[in-house]
C-alpha cells in the first residue's frame, strides 16, 4: 500500500468510499457539499489516499485533514475532517497509515489533533470501530459534538499535544 496526496482523479474513489459508510454518516455521494469539500481539500493538498501498491484503481482509504485557522499560533489545532477505509481493507493498517502520513505531512509541534466521531450510543460506534481506532492512536474522548446529518450522536476525540515533528 502507498499513501499519496489525492488528485482530482480520486473523486470517484472518495465517492465509492462514502457510499460504504452513508448508513453511519448520512448521504454524501449525491451531496454537492461533500463533492465540494473533497475538491477543496484536494486543491489545498490536504487530502490523502491509500492505494494498492500494485496500482489498482480502487482506493483503500481516504482522509481529509485541516488546521483550525483560529487556533493559537503556539499550539495550533488540526482536524481529521473525514477518514474512511474501504470495507475490504479494514483491520489491515490503512487508517493508521493515513493518520501517520497526515501527521508527518501537516502537523508541526506543539499541536493538538481533533476528530468528531460517533457518540458511544450511536449504532456505528461499535460497528465501525472508529472510537476504538482513535483511542488506539492516543485520542481521548472529549466534549459532545452536534449530532451528525443522520441525527446520530457525535463526540470530539482529541490528542491534546502532538510531539512528533512534521517532516
């Protein structure tokens, strides 16, 4: 597997990944706002994809990342805006590789990283493994977040300080 910056050619792959998780995140594939979000991240070089080493067409995973413009210059806050791993690639280190590459590329220290994921009572919390995944990367549950587009509960997970230098 290789991790690389996403390009405009990857939009169909992002839509394919989105289709696999719409039951948890709400509609995305047909939503112009989702298309715009992916395109904006691609244009800002803030979107990553995991692709098979063999160069196959399907994406193994995708990530949209960003920094909070209002964050403190002494300790900026970075955000995982969207991270999805293809169903057939889950449990094989794809999400971990995407996160490691995002930290290496985008995060300077000191900084915090946040992600909004499922609340503990959300049906996708256990089925997706998202809460367990972020906890395994050192994120801790923080404050509740507004409900997702499908109405399910959400929670912020945060890594309070990031000590690995970008490079």
